[in-house]
């Protein structure tokens, strides 16, 4: 079997410096203080690198980023956060060469616990040769790297008497030379071996995409980006409070004008339906893609009236602060169906049949319940763009989702109204609820340029958080702490 051994930093991923990934560990597993400390030490680390002391600089980075953290928290970030950023940095040409071999091994100086999941699941490698963190008997990282032998010795042990067919690494790099000399052939960027190897009927377009990911940061925190985020946070907090107060206090028709004044933007396409008149029996069911918790709220702002939204397992704080009515579902099918029917008899209603948000350009499987309850279905394609912070979380406290959305310098929402489904496309024409739900999913995906998937809410939360996505009042946030008591104190003063 032909085999390949490749370096991760600077080869399979373009960036040779893993510093920004340690910044992600610091931010997501610990908090803002550790994030800031590591950033302020970056000039010292660079100074050590310039004087040929890269190993000491790397050990200092590792120590500050992980000392005192539970190894389970590091593993959680490595599972839910890091793969997205690694994937964005993948060198596709290097991966195409790498993927054509039978046995694939990756060498990295980054601790194995941080990269193993991404390398094995997305790059489809068989083995990872990386550094190992020292962990005490209580499960806490000591910030030290355990001596597990040289890269070349570990590679020899892994391959035995057979030399690797190809070594991929950086030209003139000392770390690469430690294992490249063991290989029959060597290659480095630009990778010309792609033209020489057979396709072997493999998909060479790109690695396995990341559909689900977590974490608050939108951009990989390079030193410059991290400094920008730190400087923006005090401004963002004030701006978020002002924006949220505008949505809660002002009349709903005035909100879009004030939002634009404070940097937000809502772009509307298509023609929204008219509000229900007295002669109309029942309301319209708006079926939306689910990008953030703000989807039904933004839809209400666009329509100029408060449209109740169907919710499931969202934070109580989010319900308290919501400027629109919310209808909490039980996930007991007949109970939820009866509740939705009663609301539709009163007027319009918003539902997001995916059941949870998805950040990437994919749509999750639509629940078919909405199709059984009404034929007045208006699909609405919702999408958003933010600069610094994601407005969704699976591992943290969901009550802060709107706050993080409004902390962005210029949050942008795009709302596209599609035509109401014709009668022949609904259940009244003999279509099954699943057929109607799948049709609406495909319609919305085509409008946004997204892909349909068969993944569900449970799939997302089991991957990212290790649970079924049920909100707990004890859900933690590593650096802002719980605000539930604060919000409860001010609840009498908040009028929806």
C-alpha cells in the first residue's frame, strides 16, 4: 500500500504558525482574560522566534493557552470550534496529493488533542503524530508538553520496515526534514505530484465540509484580528445595549429606521403578504430558514407588526427580552399541533421547521408538522452577515445570542419573501406532509444558494455539545458568567 506522511502547519493548512488556534482555545475554553494575556505575550513569543528559540516560544504559547483547563474543555473546543477554522485554511492542492494515498499520516507540532478530530474526520488521515499535553490525575492540563520521542522515531515505529512513499512538507524547514528524509520521495509547494498520480475514483474537489461548528468568533484570531476584537468589545457592549433597548422600547414600525442609524441593515426582497383582514379566516404561516434567534424578530420588524413565533427550548431570558410573543412547544406532537392551530386561528404565525440554527450554507431537515396544519404557507428565506461574533451557540448560554448579534459593528439581515404555496403543492391537494416540507426546504435552499441535508437538531447538538439540545438553566458561559439573576431583577421593568 502506498503511503504518505505530511506536515500540517504550512503544508496541509496554509498558515505555518499555530498561534491563532491557541488563541481560540484560550477564548472558547477559558475566557477573555486568558485570551488577552496570550495576545499581550505575542511580541515576546515573536522575539524568541527571531532569535532561534522557536521551541521556547511554542512552549510558552502552550502553557498560557491551556494551563489549568480541563482536558475535556479542550477536547470540546477541538471538536466544536477548531475544525471550521482549520478547514478555512486548508491548502486544497496539498490535500489532493495527500488524499490519493492509501495510508495517510499527519505530523504536527500542535498538541494532538487539538487537531486529531479535524485531521481524521475531515482530512481522512489514519494517524496523527503530535505533541502530548501533561494532564494531572484530576483531568486538568498542566501547561507542559510530555516527551514522547522524536518525530522521526515515532514515524519509523509507525511505518516499520517500509518507508513512506511520499513526504509532504515545507522546503528548508527543520521540522519537516525530521521525517522527510525517511520518505522515498519528497514534495513541497507547489505540489506537482497531483498530475502524476491516478485519480483512483476519489473525490478530489475538497475535504469533507464542516456543517456544524460552534464558538463565538467569526474570524480566526490572528494577533491583529484579536487586538481589533479586544478594542471593539467595550464599544460593542454599549452598542448592543442601545440596539436591544430600541427593539424593546420603541414602537415596532420605528425600529428599522433607528436600526439603520446605529449601523444595522435589513435588506428585503420579494413582496410580503398583506396583514389578515377581518373577513379572512385564519392567518398565514411564515416558514423561515433558521439562521439566528433573531429571525422571527427581524421578520416582524419588516412586516411592521408583531408576529408570534413558535419556539422550542430557548433561554427564558430570550423569551423575556423578546419584543414579539413566543409560543413554546413541548415536542409532544398532538399538543404542539393543537397549540399552533389555535394561534393560526388568531392570525399570522412564524415557524422555523429546522428546529435549530445552522451557520453554514446548508439547510437541516424540515419537520413536517407545519404542513399538516394549514395550506396558507409563505416561505421566507432568512440570511445574515456579521463581522466579529456569531449569534448562535450550542455549548454556551443561549440567552446571550441576541447580545452577541448586536455587538457586531454592522449586522446585516437579508429577508426574501417567496410566493405563497399554490393549493396544488399543499396537503389539501393530496400531498403528504413530508413531501410538502421537502419541497419548501428545496425552494428555500435554491433561493439562498444553500444545500439541503438530512441532519436534525439532535445531530447538531450531539456533535457540538454532547446532548440533545435541551436548554439548561445551568448552561455555562466561560467568561461572561450567568446574567440570569440580573435579568430576573429587571423583569418587572421590561414591557413586551
